[in-house]
C-alpha cells in the first residue's frame, strides 16, 4: 500500500509569478497573513485584501489601456479648451437665453408700436414700415452686424409670388422696390 504524496507548498518565486509581484513582496504578504499552501489560496487572499476581482495579466493590460485612453481624452479636452475650440455650456445657455429674450421683447414691442403706424397705409407703405421695423430689430439683435439685402429679397420674392391681391399701382411699386434691391445687390459694397 502506497502512502499518499504530500503536496509541497509553492516556492516564493512561483507565488511571485502568479501574483505578479516580487519575491520580496511575497515575503511581506506572507508575514501579513497570506496563506501560501496553494497558489489559489494566495491569489484569493490577495484579491480579497485589495478588493479586486481579477489580477490576471490580461485584465491588468485592459485596465492600463483604459487608463491611458482616459488620460489621452483628458489631455485632448484640455488642449481643445486652450485653443478656444470648446466653450462652457453655461456661457452658451446664458447667451442663448439673452438673445431669445431680446428677440421676444423686440417682437412684442412691435405688436404695440406697429398698428398705429400701419393705419391708412397701402400695401407698399405697410411693406416699407414692416421692413424698416424688422431691419431695426435684427440690427439690434445682431449687435449692428446684420445686413438685410438677401433676407428682404427673399421676403419680397415670396410676397410677389403670392400677393394679397394688391392694386395694379401697389404691385408696380412693389416690383420697383424689388428691382431696387436687385440693383443694390449687383453693385459691390464700398463700406469695408
């Protein structure tokens, strides 16, 4: 009858390779209470101590790759901010709220100011007053940088396409206004 073979505990070198630490660190962990009877017991103890579930080489590589990617993303973001390619969302929100509020207030003002000015005007007069008022509002909202040529031309073209049955005289005046804008468009600006 043969005696069962007794298993020898793994060497410090074997444990160091399994745990991914130095032999000196294995000795320190052994003094701290790490069981060294089997590799599995030592790995389980170390995992329990560190709160980590997996110390495999593959998992450590994945974690390192995630860390490097995160650091690179952070650096890219900081560089974009330094170059002025990103702006704070709170700043954008505040600016947007300010512009929308100013536009709302300007257009609400028109509902009170325009009716008395439009009373008794023909279609061309109404168009002129509306154009002037909208131009003023848009200039105010843009900080004085708005040039209305193209926008007014679009409005006039759409009005001419579906006019509210103006008189022949009013229609001829409207066509004249459109021609004047077209002529202005054809001449180069010398204000710059």
